[in-house]
C-alpha cells in the first residue's frame, strides 16, 4: 500500500491525542490502533522487529520518572506509555522512514525539539505531571535526553532492518 505511511501517521497522531486527552482509556485504544496498523501494514513482519525499540523508550522514561522530570498517576510504569512507545517504534517503517535516512546531527536536533515538545504537551494536557523540578530544568533534561535517544533509536533501527528496506522507500 503506497500511501500506508499516511495511515500510520494518522494512527500515531491519534495515539498521542488519546494518551494526552483520554489517558484513563488510552492503553486499550492505542492497542487497538497498533493492531489496526499491523493488520493494514504492507510490512508487518518488519514492523514487529521494531517493537524492540520499546525497551529503549521505557528505560529513558523510567530514568525521567526516577529523576523527577515528570510523573504519572500510575503506581507502576503506565501501560498507555508502553503502547505509545510501540506505536512510535513501528512508525519508523512508515511515517518516520524519512528520519532513518538522515544524519545523526539532524536527528539530535529533531529529537531535542520534537521529543521535548511532545512530552511537554503531555504534561500540559495532564497525561503526565511536572514534578518537583523547575520547568526549565525539566525542559533541559527532556531536550538532552531526546537529542541522544532519537539518533540512538535510528541507529538501532538501522541495525534491525536491512538497508534495502529503508533505502528504496
């Protein structure tokens, strides 16, 4: 399906919006979006490999929870956040494919800005909450971590997925 990247982008954006505004119901809804993505995907076998990236996201977010960059209402790591990481991860094969071809410095810049804004948006909508850290400290921590994590995710992607997959798309 030539235009599947648009479907994937829509499902990812819908997942973020559900996580931000319907946090209480987000886990099963995002899970349904992930299932729909796999059902419609032209490359489900390749997509499933990318679920390994969830581990990177959970580790980074766990560090942020630990140092107090943000917090969640859940007593354990929020399931909806794991589901959001899953949707984010499989998007590298589709709507994020452009990123897999970019230099690491571009990825660091995009990560520092985009990742920070995404999490800050989550804090502002109430899906996450700001902890004891100042706003500027939280933003700096988010920007620094995303400047490292986004290029790292692409590096892992390039290790997991054969280059002929993402080079020809």
